[in-house]
C-alpha cells in the first residue's frame, strides 16, 4: 500500500509540472496572438492591393504574352512550405506535412524551423520572416520559372479562419491565373507593358509569400493556444482523478492500521 | 484644389489611405507628379523620396524602396516593398 501511495504522489507531481508548462506556453501564445494577427492583417492588406493590381495588369492584351502567364502542361512543381517554428501546436504542423504528401515529387523550399528540419535549405524562422527574405526567394523563383526549371509554383500554408480553426491549403502563384472578372481598361505603361509586368511579378510573389507566412504564423500561435488550453484542461482532470485515488489509498492505509491496532489491543 | 483617393501599401500594411492633392515619385523614366484626373498609368518606381500633398496644404514625405505606381480611373495606388514616413 505504501509503495502505491508514493507512486501516486510522484505521478501527481509530474502531471502538475506538465500543467505548469502548458499554462506557461498558453500564456506566451496568447500574448503573441494579438501581434501576430495584427501583422497578418497588414500583410493581407498589401496582398489584396497587389492582387488587385496584378489582376488589372493581366487583363491587358500585351501582358498576356508575358512568360509568367504561360500555362504549361508539365507537372514539375516547386512548393514553398510554411510550417511552425516549434511543436506542441495541435495538428498545425501535421496538417501541413499531410497535405504535402499529395505532392511527393515537388521541389521544396522550407520556411519555419519544423520544415527546415525536414527539408534541406536555409534555416528561416516563420516568426522573424522579413520582406527581404521573401524577395530573395521570389527573385530566385521567378528566374527559375522563366528558365523553365518548373511549371508551377505554390505556397503550402495555413489559412487562418478563426482562433479555433485553421486549414492547410496550397496557394498557387505561378503561372498567373487570368482573371475573368476584371474588366479591361486601357492605360499608359512606362516604359512598356512587358517591362512593367516583369518588374512587378517578383514583387507580387514576394508580397504573397510574406502575407502567407504571416497568416500561417498567426495560425500557429492560435493553434498552440487552443492546444495548450485543452492540454491544461486534461492535466487538471488527471490531477483531480489521481488526487481522488491517492486519498482513497491513504484512507485505506489508515483504516488498515487502525484495524490492526484495535485487533492488537483486543487480544 | 481637386483631390484623388491615394493608397500607399507595403507589407507593413496600408501606410496611407485617404485623399491627396498631389503625389510626387521617381518613376523609371524620371520624376513625375500625379494630380487629380490623371490618365490611367502604370510604372515601376525607383528608390526615392515620395511627396504627398494633402488637402490642407500639409506635405508628407516618405522614402520608398522601389515599387509600383498604378493610376486607374478612380484611385492611385503605390505598392512598395518597404516604405517609411520621414519624421
């Protein structure tokens, strides 16, 4: 009986320290949520403005001749994978890698510590990802796309739907999709349409990559908070249950001792 | 003075969103000013100081690290990879 009580006490202690850990991680995540969502919204504004401009540009006849708009039948893919910097964020990283399994032959550019651990490439943290990093990647992607090293480029990232739900998806960026909705208007291009479009595409890719990374990071932080909340709840439940067991065992030991003493004094 | 809606956007978000009287930037072919009623126009922008004149006469100056200027019928958008207002 004594060993049982000791074992229970050790378990309660260990679950309690896990509870502390999840609480602390949850707190860190919630303090980061506000900053991450603000940054995500700013990135979204830029992405929206960029998309609008590129959509408008793509309606001009001249721009349709750009190599960026040529859709090819090939299936060589290049994917930028945005995963988290750390684990313990529920299904956040697993969802990304599960989605990635659908594209086994793609060339991968990793962003985020977890992705960098799996794939070769420069170590880039999702939390501290800057426009300069994105521009470097975008310039390379655009150059290789024109050279014909791959046929499609996309970003595997996480859509931030709400604090409670995020969804992994692929955002295809190249070749540019022609938009049906934008209406064609004439405009003056300086120096000419192709130069303008070719100058703006690397900016567009970089802008979209930054926006995707920021959105994914907000998703990571939110996922971690929710995961830590439920882990904390589970730990508390476990402590309660173990506490009950411990008390019962202790009570049992005391009762037995009393019975033994009474039996001893009676004889 | 007539005004036009101007938006200056960078990855840090929209840094200006409102009415302006005049915008001066340096395009690839040289410096240019945009006033209300400008024809639809698109040009890449070089690294330069960018002046925005507001309706009350106030002049704001910022620095852009390249970008793209789009003037369409209804609004003017300056997209910049990195943009900062000067104090």
